[in-house]
């Protein structure tokens, strides 16, 4: 993925090989939801991912402090790694 500057904002060039298509059933499910419900679904998914990463880190690094765990979860969420 190429990144460039455009009016002091980051702009990414889309790589069509990396685009994921949403399943038709998921599209229908989400279209039936209110905007508030869709936001709640997104927040719930985010929380689930954070909890899964946290659990894996606690298992892999039992000596780490809560602060270290939180920092690593944030780092992985920001960089898209798990």
C-alpha cells in the first residue's frame, strides 16, 4: 500500500487485491439495523477483539503488568496486528 501526502492529510492508494467483499447476508442484516444499532455492533466487535488480544497477551506474558498489557493491546489495535 502506498502512502502519500495530500493537503497535509495522509492518503492511501487502494490495492484492489486487498479489498474484502461483505457477504450479502451481512449486508442485509446491517441494512435492517438503525444507525445506533450499527454503531453498537461496531463497538461490541472492537471490545471483543481487545479482550481476545488481552487474553492472549496475559497467557503469553504472565509477568507483564496491567499497564504493559494495555499498552501492547493499544499498539496492536493501532497497527492492525494481533
